[in-house]
């Protein structure tokens, strides 16, 4: 196992830690990333005093320390957006439960959510529900049902939706990660690794790659980890696993606006949020159940929000979007089933805002997005609606 990289875990569980660097036991809920995870490089090191076996690999009992670090590449999904907002931007300030029962002869607006039987309905066409409740015969999520003058989108076997609203703040929990490798690679060992005190440093919104239009990338670092091949490893008990829906946003589900004005076409947009989280060499000591323990210190530097956008504007929209130097940029992902994620950068300087409009040239403009301010000015806010019931 010495000096090996490039492990692709067969199963990845993520959970919130109550105390940074400590694994709660049991883990009430672990969020399963196996269907979403693209790749994770776990850089491993072997300590200098590790004895090597004849084949040059560390022996089973002398694998040395492991530092989970690298990049987590995931599809953007409503479920994952709830978690990444809490672990990177900061825990939500408001949670709204959207599970009112369907009622007859009632006026409904677009995006209203109701529960009917074992399904959730999201209003697609505003109207008044019928005198009797509709009967859902469809077995497919995404189908439509007419109810009086209202039209609903059906989501099968879901009876509750939740909305999370928050702003960027420093109330960021650390997470634990359980990586399971069941395939021997490069002469290594099948094993499970428990990452403790893991911080997700940053996130990219709107990244495009191949057939997966919306992707998110997260660099991570940890206080430490221990492998099942090491002495002292105790497997944590996970009482429940929630598989995050493999329900990625697609191109026609993404909308970008600048001060409320949507460009005619946005070719690319990448908005990067860097929390500048670092783990120091210094430690602090405290007691847990009368036992003195220590942990490394974590610091959160000044967050930065930056990015670029390549967009095509009509002459009229160009004038609207670029009439002021300071703008709000809103990136919205929205699905027919009522799930959405909205990120609002309230204070953004469009550095190309003085560029003149020239009808003789292609109207594709590369716009640098540079947010300023600090967390006290609510530089970045989010609102996410998902079927995932995430609790602080």
C-alpha cells in the first residue's frame, strides 16, 4: 500500500461530525455517494519507520498513516446540493417542510407542492383544483396530471419536500468519510478507510464536462484517517444509509440572470467558492468522558468568490445587464419535479461592463465575476429545495 494513489472506492459514505475529528457512534445517517462519485484520489503515505515486506509493499500491520486529500467530482443534484451547501457555504438558517395535503377547489400557483396519497405533486400550470381529488394512475415520475384547471407534475413514492435557505457563514461542520475498497489495486490490500475531521475546501458551480452538464468539484483535506489494515481501527456503526438520487441537472434546467436579466445564451459559467480552510500543526487538548484527547486546529480564512461567464446578449439585454458596474448574479438549477438550487451572488463587479456594443461583431462576451465583501455582508446566499431531509 505504500506510495499508492488513484484509489476509486466502491462505496463512499459521508456523515456530519458533532465534534471535529471525532466519529459519532453510532452514525445516525450516512449519505451514500457510490452512484454519484466520479473519482477520489486518496494520497497515502508510509511512515519512515514502516517495515516493508519482500514485495516492497507495507505489511498489513504497518501501513502507516493515511491522509485523505484530493478532489471529489460529483454530478450536481438537488440532494447533494443540500449537503454541499451545509459543508461548504454554511449551515442553513431556515428549513421549510413542504408537505401540505392536496385540497379540492383550491387555487394553486406554479411551483406549489402538495402530497396526494404516496406521491408528491408540483404545480406546473396555475389553476384551481377540481371538486374531487384526481386519481394518480401513472407509475412514472415526471408525468402530468390535470386537476380542474391546474396541472401537476408527479413524483412517485415521495411524500415530503424540504426547502433550505442560508447565507455564507462560518458555521461549517466537518464531515467523516468512509471509503470502502474491495478490489486489490497495484499490489495493495482491500480495506476500508475512515477519514476524520474532513473539511471540504471549495466548490465550483456550473462546471460543464461531457454529457454531464452540471458538475461540482470539491477539494478536501482531513485531520487524519485510519485504515482497517491498521491496529486500533474500529468500524463505525451506521444505523441508516440514504442513497443520494442520481438525478443530475441538465442543460435546459440551468438559468443565469444578471440583475434579473437573462442573457440570450450562456455558453459556459464557472463560479468558484474557496473557503480557504486549513488544518494547523498546532493542537488543542480537551476531555471527552473524562479522557484527555487532542485534535489539530482548523482555521477558516477569508472566503473568495470568483469566476467567469461566456454569454451572448441581444443589444437590448446588453444595455440592461451592463448599465451598472455592480450587479447581482443568480445561478438557478430547476427541475420539473419542483427541486431547485439557487445561488445568489449579491455583490459582483462586471469588469467588462464598459465594453461598447458592436453590432458588426459576434456578441459573445467573456465576463469575469468577482464578488467582494465578507460573510457579514452576505456575499453569497442559497435556497435549495430537495426531497432530502437533512437535519442540522
